[in-house]
């Protein structure tokens, strides 16, 4: 959502009012998840999306009404019942919760917007906590608290207890740019979102699997770097959409020219055991939270044995994803790429990676309804 924040900063800097709508919580199946944003300008145009259809249309209308009457922030829920879902061609039936925030005064948004843009561009993550619902009067709706990587803060939520709760969550979401929704016993609701560089994929090795993984990661809007010791496998012609292709004398120093932070995902798929060994040794010394190694279990054991002998902490080795990918029976380079990127997406979102088979009770409900309709008299 970098483009949404970027445009919000631009508008506020020119003192042009706008409204920022954010999905802060969802239940069930919904067209967008928490973090989705829509910025509505004064002329009615917008940037971003909340999922389209009547949901987005209604929130868009609410945003324009806030602009028209110079209103304050609003918290809205939207239940996607079967009639609404069918009308919009959606196969979903959950509830979406939105915080709709007018951007009137530069001093209220700009300090946070500029810090967020700095995080997107520099890799120094920040988190922003916001009170989105305060029926009990605890905290102030729209109040923000920002946490920087060095532990310093800016702003406040209007209640010391809320500040402490928000800071705990802020530390959890910063590195990977994820988000959390918090609800206190008195019904006060907080939304906490981390901001950092876009997810970055580093491919150590530019062979067939790397090329297929690159193609898929590009569709998923990852920034991509390719590192190889062979110029014919690391060049802009082979990887035209990569941020950079780096040719190195050896993989032990292969990451020196690549920007790496916690939101970086390193995939090791070089042309041989010895090169994988050196690449993994270099990768696990970086701040990247995900390092994956392609290859057999036997090869992985031999590499672990050598690295453990060099004094690499066992905890570091345990964190390596090896053999890399989800078990989907992948055989071709393209299928292996799907396996690899599926595991990376799963890791980023803290998901389980299991099949999304619906519970038997939903199946029974569908079959029961069909039987009831068939048995009903004409």
C-alpha cells in the first residue's frame, strides 16, 4: 500500500483534504484482508482498493460524506450476507471492519506519513498503532502511536495502558510489515500495522529453478536480486525485472552487494553442494528471517554437519527451511517454484500451509439445504 500512503502524504503537504479508509479487521471469507487501504480525494477519485463491489462503493460514499460535511473519523462494519455477495459476484460471507479517517490537518498525519515512507524506502521498519473504536471513552479515536526500530516513539493513544499494549504488538509486526487487531476488555479496539521495504527475494543461483521462481515472485510483486558466480546466469537479459543481478567470485561473499533486512527471503539453489554450503554460511549470518535451501535431505545433513563444526549456532541452523518449499509433489522447475513461493507466502503471513478444506458441517449444511429444496412441494 505504499502508493496509498505516498499519495496521502502528497495531498496533505499541499493542504488538500482526503479520507483514508483501512480494513482493520475481518471475520470469515472477505474480498480483502486487514491492511487494505483506499484513499479518497476531494474530487472523488481514489488510490488503492478495499475489494471492489458494493463494499467499496459504500465506504467510498461514506468517505465523500465525511469530506462534504467536514466530519470526524468513523468505524464501520460491513456484513457480506449471501444476497450482497451474490449481487457482486462474490463467493464470500464474512464481515469487514473499516476505520475511515479524514486527513484535515498536516500536523496530525504528516509526521506519521513521512516516517512510513521512510520505512518503505530505507528498510528501517516502523509500526503505527491507532485507536479505531473507543465507545468506553478510553483513548481517542484516530490517535496514533509510532514505534521506531531504535525503540523511540512518537504520539500517544490517550491512555498509558493502551500505549503499553500497542507497543508490544508494534514490536511483533514491524519487521515483516504485518498487522494486528487488539481489543481490550472494555471494548476499545486498536489496529497496529508495521511498515518496511517491500518483501525482497534473493536468489543465490540463477539456474532453471531460480528462473521459474523469479517469474512467479515477479507476479507477486517481490523485489528480486539474483546472485551467481557465472555471468551467463546472472545478467539483466535473463532477469530483466530484477533490481540487480550480481556476479560474484564466490558465494561466501555473495551477499555483500545486496540490501538485506528482516523482510528479505533468501533462496539457495546453486549448481552444486559446495556452492550451496558457502551460500548458506553467508545467508544465515544476515538479518533475513527466512533462509531456504534446495536439495536432498542427505545434502542438507552434510552441510549442517560442516557448519555446526564451524561454530554456527544450532538455533540458526534450525531456522533454515531445508529442504525448501511445501510438499506438493513438485517435479518440474515451475512446480518447484510454486512450492518455494507458497512456503514464503505462508511464512510471511504466519499461516499453516495446510489445505483449505471446509469443515464437514458446512458441507452437510449445503447438502441438507439442497435436499430440503428438492423435497419442498411446488
